[in-house]
């Protein structure tokens, strides 16, 4: 992507509650020709988008306050043409499916770089040639996926999810606190 005059650069809204991540990604995206604004929460991001709808959005899935999924739905209802990439360090099949259903263009597991995000913005269809796994998911991964599905069914409510899983709330919080990349 070539650098255009400032007023012609495509607008990009970066939404993440990790300030270090925003401070690293924003300049990288500016170098690639985007006019970048940042928000540290879904609530602030939506207020900004109402005033000046962005063409592109990168949103973290798990933030304090509203989740990235709530913001994806809000942004899609505001402008269905907005290209939204969801990033997360807690990737699961359930949240990936929900993000796409709610209007995300793509879903990426952290860590990612600016070029991977730009490639995700440009994807318009699936890839039937993607490599298929030759082994089933591990028991830990299956448990993680099940917990994520039940959590999504209860709109992120930890207490209701714990009751549904017949699990102590603290046990569920511990399991959710584990880094999914270890699975």
C-alpha cells in the first residue's frame, strides 16, 4: 500500500485495552498508509465510530467492559461495509464463529504483525486449500472450546456459565485465565 496524502488515507480504528500493543501497532499501520485512531475500550470506540465511521477496524476480543464481539455487532449495524478484524490471545472456534456471524471480516490469534492484519482486511472469501489437521483436538482444547461455547451462550456471564457447567465460579475463572496457546 502506498502512502497517500493524509486526508486520502483509509481510516483505521484500533481498539485494545493493551496500551503497549496500541503503541506498537499504530505507527506500523500509519507507515502502511492508514490514518489511525485508537481507543482503549469498546465503549469509547463505538462513540468515536458514531461521530466518524472508520473504513477499517482492528478490535481485541477480550477487554474490560464490553467485549470485542459487542463492538463488532455495533460497528456492523452502523456500517455493514466496515472491514473488521478481531484479534485475540484467547482464540477459540466458538468466538471465531460468533465474530464472523456478527460482521467481522476476519479473526486472528495473537501475536500478529501489521502485514497479517492488512492481508486479513483484504480477504473476501474462505480458503478451501487450508491445511487440515491430521490429529483431533486435545482434551484440554476440547474443554476450552466447550467452556467458550457455554460462555457465549450466557453472553459472557461467568456466574451463569459456572452454574450451567456445574462448576465452581473460581474454578471456571482459573480455567479461563489460562493462556489458550498452551492448549
